[in-house]
């Protein structure tokens, strides 16, 4: 077995402490919340936590650190992609983006022994970690939590059939399709009308229970006839199209909200610190977090103060700041970070790193 090549030491602890500001609405619905039963008429919920403001504990919405970290990780994948002219293999993408696809098998000790060599060759995995084979990530990303108590806002809407609205869209259709739409609209209206009648009959039959058995049987037969007619109308309408339907609403954090947020690099190498700065620079050019980006949501600005020191030293090497203005180059006011970023980019251009996934392990 070859001897692992260990990364250059010393390592460093770098702390970024500051805030994000929502320039446009912020929204996200983590998978755990999507799976919970909820009323279809209610907006998709934001994640919420209890925060103490002064002497008052308040439940507020927040942006999870996992979502911010995931967005930064994808920026790192883009950086790696630029070094591979033919593109990423599927296993390379999964390795960089989510740390690989891990099965249920236990890690072998040789995997841990080789971790340092993988870390030296791939600072992105050093930052974000991996599961196959296992690697501890050096970057922790905190939740973005409102600086002052806020309540979530919500938005709802509907997808309408603009052909049946002002009527101007009708002129875009061919004559035979105009006739088809008119027929579809007729059957849709009949379906809606008969649906209302059917609901009244059901309420009359089951809720009040009026009339003798013969009358109830007659109503039941009438309901069955209506149901068949409704099915016939439905088959000839645009019921399968997503028009005339309410859109799923969602909660959001209002623009202008300031959210405290911090990030920490723990025992990171110089190249890992440089890669992190390169990732922030890439993110600054498209600083969108969370969901519903097609609605213009998710744009943030940010400012963090920076402190850095060697891992085992108390002395602070420098104090600076990082500022992010949406869609503008990142402003780094810290000589140490700038030097790390320059060294990383030089090594990147020299082809010093290996961003491909590890080869298949024997017996795996």
C-alpha cells in the first residue's frame, strides 16, 4: 500500500461572522417539511425555530445553513468543472456535489489512512467532506436567523386560461382550434354546473335524509346519471391541463430583512481557505439562495467580519471583512485571504489538484 501524502501544515481556523440581507423575498421548503401532511390550500411553510430576543422567546422563520452550504458547494463544483475540458463523469459529479453515493458497508481502516492524500489532492472535498469514502469537511455554515423578530409573509396565485380572459389570445389560434377551445369551454362550464348540482343532491340525501325510500332511490339514480354526464364532460374539457387552477402558495422572508449568519473553517489548509474564497467569489456573481428563483426570489447581499489564526495559536493573524453586493465582484478586505486565494488559483491553473472521484475499492 502506498504511503499517503499529507497536506501542508500548519492549518488554520478562519471565522466569518456577519449577516445576510434579503434583497428579494427568501423562501425554502426543506424535504422534511414537504413530506408533512398539510392543507393543500395553505402556503408551503418555511422552517422555523424559537429564538430569544432580549427576554422574549419568539418563533421566527429562518434559512437553514444546509441550504446555504449546498449552494456554496455547487459553486465549488463549477470551479472544478472548468479544470476538466471533457466534463465531469457522473461519479465525479456526485462525489463533489454530495460526497458520493454511500451504501451500507462499513468503511475500511485503509480508507481513513488514505484520507489525508485525498484531502491534499482535492480541497473541495477537504472543505465539504464526503461519504464515499468518508472525509470530514472543514467548513461549517450557520443558519441565517433574523436579527430582530419577524413574521413570515405568504404569496398565493392561480394559473388562469388567458384564452378565456380578455380574448386576445384566441386570435393566435387557428380557426379549427378556436372552435375546439369553444367546445372545451362549454363542456367545462357544464361540468362545473353539474358538479354543483351533484353536491347539493348528495347533501340533501345524506345530510337531511328526507323522503321515503322510493324518493331516495330516485335521487340516487339521478346522482348516478349526473356522475356519468360529468365524466363525459370531463373527457371533452381541458381538465388535464394546468389552467384555471390555484398555484401552491409559499411563505417567504420579506425583502430588507437582516439575518445573522456565520461560517467557520476549522483546521483548514491554505489551499482549502483559498478554495473557499474562490467559491464566495463565484457565489457573489449569482447570489441566489432557496427556492422559487423563477419568481425573482433568493437574492442576498452580505457582509462578514473575518478573523484568522493558526489552529493551535491564540494570536490572531489578521482581522478583515468580506462584502458581497449582488451580481458584483466580491470585495475581500483581508490580506491573508487574498494570499490564500491567489495560491489556490495558481495551483488550480497548474493542474495540481485531482477533482475526480476515487477509484473503485477492492471488495466494495
